[in-house]
């Protein structure tokens, strides 16, 4: 298991997968398994044996391609949580562009699941997650430089997911 011995990274991954399952009603029924699979795999690029570019969304998507995963799942991993905005800051936008990016209920739900589970696997608000990310990565990080465009994208994804959820589930979100 590539992330199984990585402490908080694994706890975060488990939390995101569980959160994705809770949010599955926000995507078409035929895409719900894809959402949960992408949630389990979204941070696979952090696994030491897979690090190539040092940008985990791209490294994870490339691994999924090499190992025969469906391309739509690799695309979701490549672009999860607004990765394209950070890729631009670190000069990897062209390499990431081989994976198509679309704003869909599926990509929104994956971003929302990822951004409402903190680095230890606990449920948090989107705003708390964004604040924590900026603190962990620092004010000069690529994440901080991309924040002005990434944060509005993530807030929009959250709004779209919440609007798609049945009222009972949205209240618990």
C-alpha cells in the first residue's frame, strides 16, 4: 500500500474517501463509484516511489496512467482541488494539460470532499482548510501564490455541490 504508512496523509485520504461517499448524491448515480475511487486515489502522487515532478496531482495521474487506471480517474486526480492553478505557479501547467480539465459535478464533489477534510482526516469547513493550507505551506509557497484564483474556484465548487445535495444532506455538510 503506497500511502498506508504515511501517517496523516493516509488519515486524510481515508477521510476524503468517506466524505466523497457522503457527497455522492451530488453527482449522477453512474459517476458515484468514480467519485469514491478518485477520492481514494487523489493523493497517491505523494507516495515516495511515485514522486517524479514533485507535484503530487501530476505524479499521481501519471502513475494511474502507467498502471492502467481509467483515464477519467487519472484526469480527476491530476486536477483535484484546483491543481491547475498551482501548476501554473510552478511551471508545470503544460505537463498537466495532457489531462483534460472540466468543471463538472464530479470534479466539484472531489474538490469539496478534499477541501472539507483536514490534513489529519478530520472534517473542517472550507475556510478553515484554506487557512490551514496557507499556514502549512507558507506565504511564499506556490499554494499561497495561487490562492487568489484557486480559493474562488474552490468556493464555487463548494457552492455548486451544496446546491446539488438534498436539503437534509446539505444541512449536515
